[in-house]
C-alpha cells in the first residue's frame, strides 16, 4: 500500500465516504435490474426506496404475465390449498384457537404475504412453530391480548424491514435454529396426546411439565376409538406419502377419517362438538380491546412473534431461492410479513409467516409467480364458505395425527446428528436451547441460544488470533513479579521492538493489546505495530490500541503502524486517534526506516504529513 493510498483512505474515512464495491453479495437487498447493471458497468447505482420494497408481484407483471402463467399458478395454488386447509385448522386448534382463526390467517395473511412480499414463491399462513408461543399468550393474556400482540409484532416487522435490518436475523446460529425447531416439535407432539388418545382433560396447561402431568392424570380416560382413528390416519398419510409424494395425502386422510367416523358412529370428539360450525361468511375486521397496561403486558410476546416470524419467513424464502435459483429481497419480505400480521389480527386470525413446507410444495407444483400464493388464499376462502359445514364432522384425533406428522418432519434429524458429530460446543448449545424451549420459554431459549452462539464465535475468533500471532489473548491472573518475568518476547533491533498481529481484532483482544506495553517494559525506544494482516477491528480493540499509543507517548516510546488497511484505519481514527500520535507507513520496512529517523531526530516530512492527514 502506497503512502498516497494511506493518506487518501484516511481523508476519505474522516469525511465519512466509503469506497464503492463492485461485488454482488448473495444476500443483498438489491433489485435484479440494479444488480445486472452493476455486473456490466462496475459500481452499482444507489437503489431507490421503491426499487428495494417493490413486491415481486410488480416485477412479474413488468416482465409480462400471460394466461398460460395464470393457469400454471392456479394449479399450484390449488395444490397448496389442499395441503394448507387441514394444517391451518390443526395448528389453530393446537394453539388454543378456533379452526376459523387458522383458516383466516391463511386467507388474509397468506394473500398479503404473496401480494406484497419479496419472494416469488412464498406461501404465508399459520405455522407450527408458533403453537407454543400462541397458546401461552392466549392462556395468559386472552385472545384479544394475543391479537394485540400480533398487531404490535406486525409493527415491529415493518420497522425491521423499512430500517433494512432484515439481514441481522440471518446471523442467528444454525445450531440454535435447529434446536429451537426440535424443541417446538417436542412440545407440539406432546400437545396432541390429548386428542390422539381421546383423553378427558378439564384444563390442559400450555407449559410442558404441567401439560404432561395433566395428561398423565387423565390416563384412565383413554378412548379406544380415538386411538384407532389416530393410528389409521397416521398409517394412511405415511402410506400415501410413500405411494405418491405429490398426492394430497393429508386432506384425503382427514376426509376419510371424517367419513368413517360419521358412517360408523364412532364415539370420537369432532371439530363441531368442540368449536361448532365454521362461519358461513367472511369475518369482519375489528380492533381488539386494548389499554396501555395491556400493551405493556403483551410486548414480550410481540417481540417473540416478530422475531420468530422474521426467522421463519426468511428461512422459507431462502429455501425457495435454493430450489429455483431466484433471489428474494429480505427487507421487502419482512415488510410484507408486518402488513400480513396486522391485517390477519384485525380479522381475528392467527399470526402469519412464511411456511417452508407449503412454499416448497408451491415450487414443486411449478408455480410461476406470487399469484399462486394469492390464489391459494382464494381457494382456502372458497373452502371455508362452501364446505365449512362439513368441517364439523372432522375428528380431532385425525387432525392430531396430522400434527404428529408435522412435528416429526420439523425435527431435522440429519442436522442434529451432524451437530453432535461436528462440535461438542455446538452440541452443548443445541441441548441448552432445546431444554429452554421445552421447559422454560421460547423467547428465553432464542435469547440464550444466540448469546451462547455469539460467545462461541468470539472464542473461535480469539483462537484464530492466538494461533496466528502465537500469543495468548487471555492470560490467567498472576503476581506482578511473575508477569514481568514472563513478558512477551518481541523482535528487537536497534532499540526498536516490533509486533505483528494477524486476523480480526475485537473486544476479546483488548486485554492483550493494553498489556503489551507493560510487558515490554522500558527497553525499546520505538515500537512498530504491523497491522497489515488485520482485516477488521472493533471499537473496543481500537480504543485499546489508542490507549496503547498514549502510554507509549508518556514513556517516550515512539510508535509506527505498518500496512494498516483502510477499514481498520477508519475505525481507529473515528475512535479518537489524536493527530501526530503515531507514524503511518505502507509496509514494515518503511516503518522501521521512518521510526529510526524519528528517533535520531531527523525530520520525516512524508511520515509527518501522512500522520497529520490521518
């Protein structure tokens, strides 16, 4: 790196200007046309607000949408609706809501997710991952409290999207996501045992341990007919899945169970007996009752719904991208999720998010555009209005069997095995997250899992720095006499000590950096710090370096920095590096030369000018 490059970089960073990058990241939120022009012409132009948040539906219509495309989307939408209808009702019942609430979420939320979203193939609706959170919120805050939490979650998702913070959700560790999903699957499976065995339970708690205790206390009330319906439905679903993976086995199995239960007069509880018939007209929008105290009470649940909804939707969009080679816009997707949740709650529906299984079904059914997802919602509405009375005959045991299949599929068995084979630390995070999800709280599990994952990442980064510098970043506490005798060994020549650091420097390295001068004592007249192989530094490590430079100045030790990269220089300068505190040089040899001249009293105009500009 030349002197002029260092000086120009310092001036540029001080003015707050960044260098333009011509690279295109796989997760960037840039419209397709902007990305194409960047590849052809070099630096990409700044995208307009409308370009970043323009729905994929608009993109499709601009490209041209034909009748053949509509037929393709209609067939895919019908295929997804056939899968979504039994799942939406089963998820709603397991969440402590009515079947109509689940269907409403698929109708209202699903339509808006597809119409306004940043993915061509995303399907929205109620998700199994929300069951525990929704059930707990309804149990503690009532259904109006849950609707208020969903509206607030929608507002939070809008804020995340419009502030372009969608990419932050992608940094949640993979082991935490797998563990969270596995924990939710365990809870869902446990919640279905009441209907699988036809148990008579006066009140079934939402929490896992009290739930298991209540179910065990009712073990003498097992209904043999319900067990038979459950096992028959499970067997039918598995058999049809193996016979024809694309066959709508869920809907056929549930319909078959309803017909058999009605014809044979089986003594099993049905949807109509517990919830009554589905409404014969679309629900009317209404605001849930709320107060400031109620708003504060549901805020934690709203944050959890927003975080979980954002994670699920972006994961689903990423799965669709991998299957099709397309790319979604994450922030536009979060905005659509926000509007979908607000609208769904206003119509009394469950919270909505992107659904991996139904989105994958949409792709496999050869959907062409977001119109497929919109038509899926229309088909669900038609079913609700036309076939609503028939839903009353569906046995709850059959829907419970559907959710057992769903929860089993939610567990990523191969990923879990890979985590335990790959790394004991990640396995530990997995177990902690699963335990907290099952026995404590979903929000607490995510928070602790992310924190532990971040600590593990920082430990690994520190290990990389230690291995490349051959220096421990974290040293045990020892008496001062021992510390002096065990000082670091630095390369010293002509009264000038030098140290080369490699790898990223973050706050974990701050303790090491601040102790370096104490370890070298009074021996050197000058010190060269080679940062040419440091690609990143955070504010804490930058302040530690500045404190290092000031200590050196007090001890009359001159310091030169060799080969500093522009991003690192930018961080140090904006962290408060005083002018003329250090010398800057493009490489190690030049740093030694300039530092020698400075120590001998010879002025170095180039170094002085460079330092002044920095």
